[in-house]
């Protein structure tokens, strides 16, 4: 399963530059004018995971395959997008399809970069996009309420669904996003078919100047406070923030020589590219885990949701694996690295036979047995 994250933001905040930096398979045009990105650019990005390469050192397979996420660079949003302003309708249709939102917010001053909204104000920028998405969601919820009200007169079972929709409507009318409402899993089922824009988790990318890339600044502090308040209303983490200088990250990503890349990062006192932290933060926000398969031909990483059981994880590899699941042979990553091979882990009693109810853990090395 490939996680799909959409990069959004107001015009000229660094969206396409960020896309260029993270994408290994596509290059987006980055220019200083509005609507430079019209159709969404899509690129597949390898998820950095040192554990995969440590396993490969032990196995020495001809192929090493990381798991990937799909990054979508979506056109810049403007005020009034929910009513079709700018490329609003196209933007909103594209964002509806993604699993998570990477919202790029400008947190630096530069008079040479165009800005229609006046003085730099990342919280106001956040609210512009929040409002447009809320208005579009309100339209979707009101349409379903109208339909469900009629059906509920005939089928009383729909009353609970109608109650959830009415709560969502009231919440949106207060200028709040659905992810802050704290709906239960059962309540979420009432709105699942709407794919509401404000129900998606958001990772804010605070694009700062060079002087602020390690410490942040007054703009990032204000944005962080706004995010903290949203999470407080939700009762759990639905939004996170990462600080980076996107221009510097793009330069690092463009370097093919690892030694040159390391020298460049040393110059800026960076232990790792901020892009790695960006991808890890997206995983954390979406409650994702990684498990591994390791054999003579390849070592590979796979993405699953936290809480998935062994047959579901097997289905990520192939649907036949899930249908014909018999058992899973599981070794924890730490045990695999400590003992050096599957054979030695088996001899040491570190290989476990797990059934259909086993909940896969992050870092598990698994061999599935199945029969179709």
C-alpha cells in the first residue's frame, strides 16, 4: 500500500520546490508566479529506513526494495477556492484523494517573493486554507443531511448517522475542522463516504530562512501554538509541524555524491536531511508501521497500519497471501540483527509461529506461509 500525501499551500510558499526535493521520479516546475502548478505532479519517494539496509548487510541480496510514499504536488489555493476561485474546484478534487496533507506555510520574510495576503502571517495563511476546506466540507455534509433526513423517516436506524452529520455541520459552521471533532470509529463510518477534506491529518511544513532552520522563529512559534490548540480540541494528535529550509533541502536532494551531500550537511550542522524527518513524521501522523521480508533474492520493506493482523499484512504483498494465510514466521528486527540470520534465530528460539490473530509490530521480519 502506498501512502499518498498531498502538498498544499498558498501560492509561492515553496510547494513545488519541496516536491522537487522529495521526489525521486518526477520534477515539478518551480517559478515565482501564481498557478505555476496546474495539474498535480506525482512522484514516488523511498522511505528512509536504516533497518532495511542493516538487514541487507546481513543477507547480501541482489535487490533492496524500500517502501515508498506517493507525493502529489497540488496547485496553490487562494481565498474563495471553495466557490471556484482560482483553480479551487480542481484543487479540492485533487486533495480529496490523498491520505494526508502536507501544508507548506511560509515562515520567512523576503520582499522578492510575491505575496498577495500582505505581511507574513503563517497562522492567517493556515486559516485561509482551513476555511476553504471547511466550507467545501460543509457543502458536502449539508447535501448528505438533506438526503439522510428523508431516509431516516422510513429507516430509524439512520437516526444515529443523521445525528453525527448534524454535529459535523455545527462544528464546521463554527470554523472548526472535522479532525478536531474527536469522532469515534463508529461515528466516522457515518461520514466515510464523503471523504471530507478537513478530516485528513495535516503535517505543517514551516518553510524558514537559513538563520531559523535549527531554532525556528516568531512565525513558527505562532504556528506551533495554533496547531497545539487544534490537537487539544481533538483530544489526540491530528496535526504536526516540521521546520525546514526547503531551498537548502532541495540542494541536498539534488546531490548525487553521498560524500558531497554529507559535507554540505556538515556545513549547515545537519545530522540528517529534514526531508527524512518529514517522511517519518507523515508515517507517525498516519499511525503506520513497517515490516520486512528478507530472503536470498531481496530484502524489502512494507507499509501497514498500526493494529493490522498478520493476514492483512500478508495481503499487502499479494491478495492470495491473505486469502490463503496459514501462519506467519516472525523474528523481531532486534533479534535478527543480534543473531545475524534466520537459521540462527530459529536455533536460538527467536523465531515465532504466529496465527491469524497476531498483531504485527513495527520492524517485524516475517515469512508468510499460505495455500491457495
